[in-house]
C-alpha cells in the first residue's frame, strides 16, 4: 500500500486508529474456545465489528508464535482474511525483526511476500545492512523502533552517543538508508513530549504510536506534538479495545471502545 493511499483512508474515515490483535487465549471469551480455531474466530469477529473505525490492524507475532504451528496458521488466516475482505486496511506485522543481511532478506520475504503484510516492525540495533533488505520492497513499509513506550527505553535509547541521544541517531542515520522513503518509526505514546524534537528530524514520516489505553499514553498529547501535515500518525491500542468484554457481546464492546478513539481522532483532525 502506498503512503498516499493510507493518508486518503485516514481522511475518509477520520481515523488514524490501529487496532492491535494481541490475541491471548487466556483472555478471549470462553465460548470461543470450542471453535476449531479460536484465535482466528476472535480476530474475525473483532475485524468485522471494527474495520470501519480504523485504518490499520497490528497483530503482534508473539501472541501467535506462542501457540506454535496453530498460532502461525491463525496469523496466516487473519492476514488473508484482511487482504481478501478489507484490502483498504494497512497491515502491520509487529515482529521486531532485523539480522545480518541475508537473514533479513528471508524475514522480509516471509512477512511481505509469503504472508502479504504491508509493513513489519524492525529493531535498528544491527544497523544499515540489517534494515535495507526490508526497504528494498516497493510499497512495503519498514517500521523502525525509535523511542519505545516501555520504561526500558531509557536504558539505551535516550543515552548520549557522539553528542546526541541514541534514538535521534537512529532517526538521522536511517534517513541516509537506500529507499528510506519506505521507513516509518515506532514512538511510544508515553513519550509524547519527545515528539516535537522527533518531528524536527523527521517532519513527514509516519509514526506508529503504541501506548494509549492500557499503557496510559495520551492521544491528545500525541496529536499536539506529533501530528504532521499528512497526519503522519497511526495510533495503536490493543488490550484497551479487543478485551473490552469477555462476554458474548465482545465484538460489539470492542467496536464501542474503537468508536470512542475514532471520535477523539476525528476531533483532532478537525483542529488542523
Ligand atoms: O514501543 C512499543 C512497541 C511496541 N509495542 C506493542 O504495541 C502493543 C501495545 O499494546 P497495548 O495493549 O495497547 O498496550 C503491544 O503489541 C506491544 O508489544 C508497545 O507497546 N510499545
């Protein structure tokens, strides 16, 4: 999917919501456990109830890998369902990969070609040759971890390296990578006050912003400091939406939570 198409969807739906499909069988409604594939049954119900309120879905691969081959099959069914039924939706494999070049190429093929995701999250730590294999794929997006939402972000990401915080080095150096127009960045909603400085370095790049909802980040602050001329934001909520209820009405309850965020997003878009 091109960035222009994504921006068009954001304007049309008045939403830059990304719903995280972090599907955990300990948390899904009990009646679904009788289904042949309870993970997919849960995801399908959530997607059907919420697709008009969001522009992206982000399965975190950990939640699928944890269930072995059945989990991976559920991930495959989920992305196939999205691509077949809702091709206007931007899809993110939150896999946090990155390795030596030939290995990164295999990861890129797995997520972009075999599974057919629009984007994948990548750790920048191994540098240029670990990231560029992902960037080589046209109309696919590589979402680099810049400043993450967790407390441990302060262990390394904000440390000074050659006179500059490491996360700023990641932003600046990655701009020099081949096909860097295919880059997006992860910045946690819990780090919203850093967004002004981040926008000075990458004024127009899209940011995937996890951390509203369960982690306590503020959507208003993210928009205040992080919204760019082309919106430039995909704000993710996972647990806050998909586990709104553990009863039979779970999909409707998730749609209500998604609608609350979409309406706040619509207001933020109208402010500009
Ligand atoms: O900095 C980061 C990077 C990734 N994540 C992931 O996003 C979701 C957040 O889930 P919530 O339930 O809305 O808190 C989850 O998959 C994380 O692994 C992040 O939180 N922060």
